[in-house]
C-alpha cells in the first residue's frame, strides 16, 4: 500500500539526502512494514511539486513508557 503524506521543506530535504531515515506520525493510516510512503513537500500553503518515496522497514509503537505518546508511531524507512 502507498500512503501520501505532507512533509515540510526542512524535513523533506533531509529525507531526500537520506540523512533522516524515520518519520514520527499519527497512527491513523494502518501502516505496515513494506508499505510505501509518498512524501510530498508542503510549505504550509501549497505543495511544491517535489516528492520522494520511501519503504517502511520497521514500526515503533505502544511504548509510552519510553516517551512515544499513544496514537503515534515512528516509521523507520529506506
């Protein structure tokens, strides 16, 4: 499955350069390992036309005792 997600320019650039290999997201899209993230750069007013795709490698969730708020996930991606 492919998920379309908005991403701010400062984060988009780091993902594009492969320096940022994770996303912190609300757990509202039934993410699964192997799914594709289609990250669309959004500058708070409109889409810039830049995008990149990454594959989910690992999903961290349900670890409130370590500070990850309930209802959120950290998605490791390549």
